[in-house]
């Protein structure tokens, strides 16, 4: 995960275990979140959606954006 501030600077990044996910979501309550809609996204979505404004990203479009040369 990566957390960005209003000017898109990374303020926190790392891995989160399933057990830590709810605590993480509470910490950033009211923020926006984007997760990739892979085969196992539903578990994370259900937890994050209780606290955050969650949007789903299409996996193939995420890959295209990540590989784009700007």
C-alpha cells in the first residue's frame, strides 16, 4: 500500500497483513482508496469500504498505466 497526501507525496508505504487492514482503514477514515479488482479483492474491499471511499481499478488498465512512458 501507499498513502499519499494532498500534493501526491508518499507519506507511508509498505505491506499490510489481513489482520492489520481494519486498523489501517480506521487510521485513514474518510480518505479515498483505490484497489485492483483481482480475484481476491472482495475481502479487502469489504473492510476498507466501511471507513474509506473505495474505488476499483481494472487490472489490465492498471498495468497499462504503470507501463506507460511519460
